[in-house]
C-alpha cells in the first residue's frame, strides 16, 4: 500500500539502525508513549536492532488499559440492561472487569456490538428508536474528534436514545506526571504521531524546556520509529532538549484546526484517574454541560459498583514504564490473552499483549532449546 | 487505538450534513468522514482513524522523507570494511532470485539501488 510499504523497507531499516549504533556512546532510556508504537517496535523487532545501551520504555498510551476498572464495571452494568444496545471498539471486549468482561455480558444475553466508527453507533440509534444505544467513548486525542462528531451529530439530529460513556485521556499531562515522579528514569520521549496530527506539536515545547527532555514526534512504521529514535539519540548525545517532528507528512505545528474547534465545543478538561497510575490533574476530557444529556453516566443510574483489582496484576507498573511485561511474575502464567488479569494483556495497544503475541515470553534458553529441537 | 492508515480519496459526497468520502486502502474501500479536512480533493491521500480523516498526507514531504531515509548510511556503505561488504554481498546473493531465474529487468532494478 502506498505510503505504508515504502516505510517498511528492511534494507533501509538496517542502515538506519547502523546510524543509531554509530551515534550512540552512552546508555539512554527512551519512552514511546503510544501503545500502537509499542506493538510496532516489538512486532518488527526494532528494540532488538538498537545498541545495548538504548532501552525503549513502554508508556501508558493505551486508552483501553488506563480506563479505570470502576468505569469498566459501569460499562458492564449498562451493557447488561435489556433496553440497551452497547457499542464499543473491538479491543474493549476482552478487558476484564471485576467479575466479567463485555464478551461474557453478550453471552449472558446483553446486546453488545463492535463498531468501526462511533458514527455507526449513531446510525444504530436512528434505526432502533425503541432502544438506548450507548457508545463506550474511550481514547486519546486521536479518537476524540470522532467521538465529538458523533455526539454533535446526535444532538443536531435530536436523537434522544444515544449516549456516550466517556473516558477520554490526554497525552501532555501524562508526560508531565511521569516526569514529575521522583522515580522517573526516562531521558526522552517519542510523542505519538497521530495524537499530534490532531493537536499539533505546540503543546510540547514547554514540557521539553521544563524537564530538559527531547520530545520527537514519531510515526508508526518501522522506518519512522527508527528515525524518531535516531533523532532522539542525536539530541541526547549533544545535550539538546528540543521538540522535533519526525512525522512531517502527517503532522503540523498547529494540528487539525477544524477538529480542535469541535473538541472545544463538545468537551471540557477534567481530572481523570488513570488505571494503574492514579489521579492526574487536567488529564482528560468530559462532555460540556450543553452535551450533558448525552452522558451515559447521567442517563443511567449505576450505583453499587465495587471495583476490585486483581492483586496478582502489575499492569500499573508496566503502564508507568517501571516494569517490563515479562518481568511481571504472572506474565504468561496466571495471565495470558486467554485468561487476562489486566487490560494490558488484551488491548491491541497493551504492552503485555505485544510481548505475549510476539513471543517475548520465551527466555534465551527457551529459544536455544527450541532451535535445537527444530534441528 | 491510535493506529491510523493512509488511503486515497476516490469519491466525495454529502450525507446527512456530513462530508463523506469513499477512501481506498490498497483495494479495500471504506466510507470515511471528511469533515475535519474540508480542503480535501479527489486523489489526495488522507490519514484515517476510526472512520475519520485526521489529516491530508503531504505527498511531497513523504517523498522527501523517503529520499532522506534512502540516502541514510550511504556514507557508511562507501567506507564499509571489507568484512562488512562481504557480509552484505552474501546477504544479497540469497535474494530475490538465487537460482538466477530473475528476468533481466528485475536485476537491473536491483543494481540501480531501488529495492522497492
């Protein structure tokens, strides 16, 4: 596919990796915020092409993973109601709540549907006037324009049977929270390309300046990631801490103005609790008062939620970058994609899912013996 | 969930007060909301996430970036040690047509240094 395959060329990737080796003289810890980038790094083995001193630390940029358990439990309670059609993106379905997940609610008779776009949920509301259609509006700045437009269209059409369970989170406050943590060990960030397609890059220079960290806006394909890492290392090695755009074909300084305008109309900034991390001030969006009628938490009386996290799950430390997935004692044992303890094991952006699906649960000894068995 | 991919805009229509496009992703055609890229034209590539175009791909910048990537390491190739050059030659000899079945034009492309 045009503009995809060209950015996956193995021969160029090898040369770019050699460039990174050539400019690296010290150890550096670089966090990729976005879970989509984590998956691309692990799937393509990019982390294994880097010099030994360069550690890629996986960040909390997995919206499904940071959605609080209490909100998942609320979603499950709403989805189980007989009058509700509950719509979600696919990777929310296996996320474990306290007692069950959305798949199990469906198997128990709940009307749970996977949609490609939130506009599909609005269309379902039009076609099912006797049902309440609820969309689980989870995501970072990338997904927010789609969700904002859906609520906007529902309001404009006077739809009384559409609402959204909103759990929107924002990247810059998360970077600030990670860097303010006294346990912080991150030297630089790859900022998420598509978040910046929407919001632009203008939010990041104050962070780079305040914490003296390079922030390089980076795309998702292997060559984009290698270029983002190379630029980051070059900055670190020369003692610079600037915002650079390594994804210029899709990102501008100002971002997408029409999207920002509608986001401003539909949402307002709010404090959000991030699962595994805790409360981060001003780190999310909620519906403005003018759109409150479309807020599922207002529309449905959901009381009696007693969320209870699994004591075996270390997803919080994984999301903070304090622990690699395969360092969790439950990884690949009590916890697997079949029997997940936490959202990071099932989301398409979860770091634990990336490590499991791309075989990182095997030790060097396992791999050696598998190789021998194969011969 | 932040994954978004480029597709080519093949048709632009108005539906329900929204600007909707038919966008081709390597053969798969999807309905995509184009309201956030009002200046989009037929033939443009847009970056699409959950049914919404978030930006128009800047084709000129994409080509410049690729040219930069291709040039990267050229210096390194020029001054590579004999050992490295042997290793690279060995790696290349196993692809794409080790039995010499390549048509002439395919090997010409390879010699010209355009692996795509």
